[in-house]
C-alpha cells in the first residue's frame, strides 16, 4: 500500500512538473529603496522587467531579469548625471530591449522623451532624445512599425498649465527622428496614450480630449479621442466618444472584427462619483460596436475607484483585462484586479490581489506560454522592506496564485482554489542553508500536514502542522539535505490548500 502511494505521488509530481502552471507572487526591493516595475515582457520562460528605483541620491532606470520561478537573475541600473526618469514603456525582443522614458533635469520642470536600446546584459546600444526642454514632453507608449522603426505617442504642454497637445514621434530602426507632430487645440487638453498600426499601414491613435473648461471644479467633459493618421502624420479622420462627464482610455488592441480599448469612466463629476471600469469595441472607422461598464468588486458595497489599464485578446477570442480597484475595505486600499470577459465584453470572473494592508497597483501584464498571466507594478505600506517595492505576480489560467504578496509559490497541482480563501504559507529564509522556518496561517483545530518532495517526486518528509503548538511556525533542520530545488504542498484535512518551492544551498 505504501509503495502504491509513492508511485502515485511520483507520477503526479512528474506530470505537473512537465505540464503544470507555475505561479509566484513576489516583491522586489533594491537596497531598501523605493521601486516601481512599470513594464514586463515574456522572453522564452523568463521575464524582462523595466522600472524605476528612487532614492535620496537620485533616480535610476532598472532592468530586472527574473526566471520562470520569479528568482532574480540580473539587476542593472542606469542613470545620467542630474537626470530624473518617469513614464516608462518598453518593447523587448529575443535580442534587445527598447525602452521609452521621460527624462528631466533635477532643477527643471521641463521634460524630454528618451529612447534607449539595451542588449539583454543591460548595456546601452544607442540613445536618442525628442522634444525640447522649454516644454514638458511626456511619453506614454512606443510601438513597432512594419518598416522596422518606432512610433512614440504622448503629449506636450507648457508646464504648469493644464492645456496640452497630443504629441507623436516617428523614428527609423535606430531611433533617428523621421518626423514629429502635435495634435489638438491649445485652448483645451489633449493627450495620446496608445497607438496601433492598422492593416492599411496607417496608425490609429487613442487618447483624450477635454472641452477646454479646465478651471471647473472637476466638472470638465473629457472624451475618448480617436485619430487616424497616415505614415507621414497627416490626419485622415478623428472621432470622439464618451459620457457627459469624464472618460479616459489607456490601451487599445487589435481583436477579431475590430479593436478593443480599456479605461475608466465616471458617472458624475470627477472625484465626486464612482469610477467605473470601461471596455469598448470599435470597428475600422472608429465606430462603437459595443461598450460595457463594470462596477467593480464590491466587498463593502462601496465603489470609489475601479479602472482598467490594459486589455488582451486570448486564443479563444475571450478578453482579459487588468486594472486597479480601490474598494476593498474602509481604508480604500488599492489592489490589483484581473477580469476575464467574453468576446462580447460580458464578465466571466474577477480576481483581486492584495494583502489587506498595503497599496497594490498593477501597471502591465502579458499572457504566458502555459496559459497563465504575469503582471507587474508596485506595493507599499506593509511590505517587508518598509518601502515601496516592485511587484511581479504570476497567475495560472484562472487567475489563481499564492497570497499575500511575497509568498513565493509554484503551482504543482491540477486543483484550482479561489485566491481569496488561499492560506498563505512560506519558507524563510529562501534560499536556505542549515535551517529553515516554515510559516503558515492555517486554522486551529484542523489536521494539517506539510509534505516536501524533491524534483524526482521522492518524498523528503512530512510534518504535522499544529498552530496551537507551533504558533504558526515550524523549524526544519537541513544539514542532511542535498542542495537544490524542493517542492512542497500543504494538506488541510486531506485537501491541498497551498504549494510552493524551497531552494536549499
């Protein structure tokens, strides 16, 4: 009977190691500084992250390479003397990384746009800057063009006034400026957040346009602004969509039968009513095919701020939307959210990611080869470092992961659990050497067992977890363990409720 049990476990772990979905939920802190991870890209089975590290000594661009388990492989920082960076976007390939950023001198309010290409070792290959320092030029998105160059969109204004213009730059493959163009009216506020190359090789720009009444008390009418331009930047057509109040969209993606865009809408004056997640589909001419509003995840019956940042079409035609919600508890602590929709925009499920006490923001996400998703952003107030940390989260196809942030787990089972009821567990330190502590928050009075396996499926041992006796912590002696990666799972009354990994050095 014992032999059969071992064979079944071996077979189970071998199959999940080969075909299972990996997940992790990690904070990244560089020398106790303030960190933001703004963009993430999938590179085979690893992830390229671009962000910012802020300290009292300055501000740097950070290139963070992590493997498929969320383990740091490389960190590299870049900073020009007396420069400050913001508003990051990225295009990554198997050969290099092209990073778009806003840059300014510390003694000036004016900014330029900077485009820098790095190799995967983080070395600079070339750099170009666009715009002039007598204005504030803010980048928002960079896209590849079919001729091998880049299109950069954003806005420019005369700081500190609120009025501005949409700003577009087109370059060749090495960043040399081909043309730059502004769009809009200086009597109002315009900005461009995203762009996409259409099938006819022209470009569709996505932005906002206000009614010019920027002195009203959060009452201006701000609309979604669509502009189609040709390859020389000339306007072919433009259209506006929106409610009588405030509408803003940040991302547009090509989908079957048109384009889908995601953002936020208010049903009253800005900051006086609820912010509601917004997704709409348009055709090639910019006409609305359908639009949907999502009131958010009401844990308290209150909605203060739900907005979507990005949308992706999946292989089956369904949509995945990433965003932020601020309605979790009475403190309105922001949390990351992931929402799955049908191809027609109907909600299938929503998952939230938080630890109840910290602010958690998503900035970017991408699908992964195993059917899951990887997201990045930042978290603060309550994280281990005591500062704002970079945040990278890997989930499976149903949005499941370990919680709270920094639980550092790997998915080794085919059973899916609702992340809102998942029991957080972790080994620390991890990696470990001679001794390690297993920390858990399992319920009292119930039978719980920790099982640890090597990568061949062999059981290293099992331990009974009793929160009344060990107070939620179990210390293990590792002196006789071989160096390498181990997998663990926790069973609560025979049902698996947590899993993860332990690295022994």
